[in-house]
């Protein structure tokens, strides 16, 4: 029996290792992810890489709902791992994809997710070269969970790490914050706003490549996903043993996102992003870096938002719009679980 992508559903046989699983792989995953390395058909993919320092990252994606304005679990699973690789300055090369499917999941929904993944990978110029599929009983998997693992190569002479921020450095953000988290929440809770808030989910490695052309001595990069901008700055402050001072008025945020956060009692500084990055560089490099970021489609709202300070307590503080000081502590509880 052939795979019925229009009306069929996932059943336990699709994870059994038998004929049904082979049909799922051939009729869906290989159909959309097709490339020479994947077609090797082994339990691993063998490939050559340019000489250099390699990086590897893995990420699990358990978002609900599976589809949201501006993206879905498929494209997000590609963007999330590619961005983790890109934060080292690396060029992403390949991805693996692991699927945990729930019995009863409509094959039409799964195909939509796979098509989205394939499109995101193609747009980012990376290949999905190996994977795995497991099926769990109905009620135990929430539709689909996806793990992606990626590898990439760091260009010679580039050394970007979270422990390299130094007092006097400038802190930049590539664009508006909170878009992804509020987009997912609005879909999950059926909230209606005057305008649709779309996720910022995007692959950032091409933006990073342009940035390191201009400032190869860039110190730190971080994508502020779970925990948002505030938590990511705390992570970097701890890694580097420094403090940070940011300016609330300089942080770009959409009016609609800000209004939604006020309505829901949320702080946009702690809301997840999936297509933004924090950059830290020497103060003298900040204006050239800002210029190249603003000239890229994924950085046109980039801004310098603060500076790295000497601080043995490694605190992140913010000058508020009212002229006061606010401590931005670590995130203590996740305001938006299942967001990525």
C-alpha cells in the first residue's frame, strides 16, 4: 500500500522499521529532503569538509501550536540549529533531522512540516543528510517533536565566544525583540490583535557572514531565544565575568508587541526570539558593525543598546525610559513554555 499523504495518518507501523516505515521515508522525507548524501542510505552520512575548526550544535523542538504566524515547527527546527552554529561565526554545512511522531498525526500535516523544513534548508543553502523517525502511542507525543543537529566550519582567523566580552565593548541587537514569543502565544491562546504579529524565525548565518567581513575581530554573538534578551545578556555577563548597562529607549520593539505584552502582563525583555542576535564588539567597531547590520534585510532595525562594564557581581542593569535604573535578573520561571 502506498503512502496516502492527503488522507492518511501516522500509525505505529510507521515507526516499526518495516515496510510502512520504508514507505514513510521514501514517500515523504526522501521526497523533500533529497540529496546525494542522504541517498547513500546508510546509518550515517559521510562527507568531506574544508580544513578548519568545526562546530556542532543540536536542538529539540517541542513548540505548540505546530503552526503559527510567520512559521511552523518545521522551519523553526532548521533556523534554530543553524543560528546556534552561526553564533560562532561558522558557515553551516549539514543538518540531521530526528522525528518523534504521535500515532494519529495526519500525514497531510506532517507533509506540510517537511515541506517547510525543506524550504528553509534550501533557502539557507544547507542539506539535511541523515535522520531518524520514531512513533509513540496516541496521547504521548503532542503531534510531532523534531530534533535537528548541525555542523559547520569556522573561517580561519575568527574567534567568537561568549567569554570574550570586555569592559568598554558595545552591545548591539539586530532588530525588534519579542516577535516570536508573542506570535506563538497569540495563536496558542486565540488572541486577536489589530494586526497579525508574525514570528521573526529566520536563519542568521548570512547576516553573520557579512558582519565578520567588516569586523572579523567581533567578540561575542548570541541568539536570544528562550529567556529573551535579558537572560541572554546575563549568560554573556557570567561567561565573560563582566557587567552590562543597557538603555531601554534604545531597544527596538514593535508597538504591537509592546502593547500585547502590557495587556498580558509580560516583559518583552524576557520573551523568546528566533531571528535576532546580540553582538558585542570593541566600541570603535560598533558603528561600522551597525551599518553593515542595518544594510542586511535581517538587521535593518539593528541598534546599539548598551555597553559592557567592569563589575565583579556580573550584573545586567538598564537605564529606564524614566531615567531610573532597573536590575535585569536571570529568568526565574518560563513565562511562555513550549515556545521553540
